[in-house]
C-alpha cells in the first residue's frame, strides 16, 4: 500500500498533452540542435582557417 495519492491527467485539471504538441517540441529541438551544430562547425572551420 502506498500513501502517495495517484492523480491521472484527466481529473487533476492539467491539460492533456497531444501528440502534435510533442511533435512540435521535437521539431523545435531538432532545429535548435541543427543550428547549434552548424554554428559550432562553422566557428571551428573559421578558427582553423585563420590559424594557418
């Protein structure tokens, strides 16, 4: 037996997360990751070029 109350998403009053919300967040995270990766790669390429 547990003394912790169990609350499901429907009765606790919190909005239900939809798949489209999760997909939008995943797409945003992938876009951020791609931009960050390209930015870091460009910075390293410029540093290597200027270091010659």
